[in-house]
C-alpha cells in the first residue's frame, strides 16, 4: 500500500446551515422556525438576518414555504436588501407571486439586477405585462435588452430557460489572450465550463472546454483547440427536448442559438435538472387529473382545478352505468353478478393504469418511437394476457367457492382475460394515439383508459353471463 493511501479522508458531514435548520425527517426544524417567528414578532431585523445568514437559496426557500402567509411578508420586509431574491426561484409559483406582488416594482428592479439572467426571467415571466415593462424600464439598457430577449421567447422553451451571461471569444485570439480576458473582465458568469467561439457576426463556430484551455500553451490560437458545437440548441426548442439532449450526450452546458445560428445564451445542467424534475412532476399531476396544482394553493383554487377532471370522470362513469343498464334484467335474475362486477372493472382499470404510466413516461423520454412501437404493443398485450389468465384462475376459484357455481366461475374468468387484454391495449394505444395527434398523453390518457376498462369489463362480464345462462 502506498504512502498516500494511508492518509485517512475526513468524514463527509452536512453543512452547518443544513444541520441547523433541518430535522431528522428532512423538514425545517420547529425550534428554528420559532426563532424566526420570534425575530419577526419583535421586528428585529438583525436577529432575523443572523438566523438566516449563510443559508443556501434552496434552504431559504424551504423556510419561506414553512412560514404562514403573513409571516412570509414580514420576513421579506424585515430583511429588506439583505433578502436573497434567488430564493424565490425555489418556492411554489403561488408563494413567489404572493411575495412579489406585495413588493414595489422599484425594489424588484433593484433585486433582479443582482440575479443571473435565467433566475431574473424566472421571476419576471409570471408578472403582468404592465409590471414587467415598469421593472425592465428601470434596468440598465444592456440588462434590459438581455432580459427582454429571453422573455420574448415562448414559455417552456430553451430561450426562456437560458442564461444570457456567457464567455465568447473570436477564433483568432490566443489561449493567453483568452485567459487574460477572463481574469480582467468583470461581467462574466459566476461559473462556466465552456468558452464559446464566435465570428464577427456572433454566429457560433465552436467551443473550448476550460480543461483544454488550462492544458494548452498561451501562444496557441483558439481555432486550433476549439471543437465544433454539435449540440447547439435552437432557442425555440421545447425545454423538455433540450433536457433530452443533455441526457443523451451527458452535457454540462450547451449553447443556445437563434434562427440565424447566432449565440444568444447558454443552458446549464442546474437549470436542466430543474426542467427534468418539473416535467416529471407535471406528467405525474396530469395523470392524476390535478393539473398545475401546488401545495400552497388555496382551498378554492384546488377545488376548481380538480372539479373539471372529476366532472369528466363523472361523464365516463355515466357511460359505464349505461352499459350496466343494458343488462338490468340479467342482474335482477342473478344478484351474484352485481357482487362480482366491480372485481372485473377494478382489475382492468389497475392493469390499464400500469401500462399507461409506463407508456406516458416512455413517450416523455422518447424511448418509444416508430421502430419499436409495434414490439412494445405486442409485449404489453402478452403481459395483459398472462396476467389475465393468472387472475382469471384466482378469481374463478374464489367465485366457485363463494357462490358454488362452476359456470359463474368460468364466466368471470373469461371476462377477466378479455378485460385485462383490452386494458393493456388501451394503456399503450391511447397514449400513442394522443401523442400522434400532438396532444399531451399525460393529461387525457387516464380518463380514456378508465372508460375503456369499465365499459369493456362490464360489457364482457354481463354479456357472457347473459349468453351463458340464457338470462334476459
């Protein structure tokens, strides 16, 4: 064993701030919040500033979300210029708007100047156009133009999420000139991993990684060490598509270019991680029919958001009830059918939801395409068949034991197989069709899949029972 390996590494410990504000359950500690509330009640700005000094913006965001509404306003007001405005990028939209709406535009204008451009846009984009214009009018010309350009791009695009601070140099500079420029220039990003190379019209021609710069002699020209930027992202690209580029090519940053291939900004991995999480959360919420609901929304807002989808589900439930109504005479003659009906529909609904969830996520990550769609459909159909046979045996045996009827056990077994196959097909085909029609598969798939499994389940079970037992 060499001498270096005998040196023990210090244990990895949580930051002082993290130990101070978080409990073992990961939530902000009650005693820490009590200290914050005491400082707010005493209107002691210095005590409050001392309590939150050194907190990361995400930690400060957690503190804001843990406070009540009136406490949040007092918190921000007391801190004044000492409030870290970047913490607003870490809280729910409702909380962010609540805080920003209570602040004068002059204070917002002063605060956004200290933020990175992507964070400033993130805060400004949710404001009314009138407030946006008033705030931007108070910014220096260069800053105003950069933020306005980002805000002019559509929502949820690379242009909206990009950072307009970046390092760009001409190809004829030497490595030494570039290093000197980075040492002397004050208006550079706080952190970056690439230097972009542009021509006189600011068209992107290449990039140089910082590690390459550090390993190259000063007299070497930039165009000798640069590489082509193969993964430049058009500013109009959807942010989810941009995130897929990062995932596929393991990027830390990527240039953002306009329609004329001129460099306008840079996307960084920290922003892309936020996009990935936001898109996954959005899909999950839409699958559950809760839209853009957030934890900080009011009771009325949440009720309104959920009412729409519950109403749609009511309509589909009525459709299933109409199918049951077609067989009311059959049910009256054999009450056992009414007892067993929910089993078939419930199993089909759960199986369809499983398939649909996998399909929606695969579509979001572009894992399903024209080349493997057929194979995936066949696989899911076979899975539905095998599960259908397995549960048909289980439910059939239970039915025979329960009601003492071998025929009824066979009826529910056959209906189970049919519904499980249909559930699998609905779970995969409905998201594929919606995606083909340019609709969001996550927002509507669950309603259609549930309708198919309910209708098919009831129709198969009651139809087979009526035919087998000769009930009318």
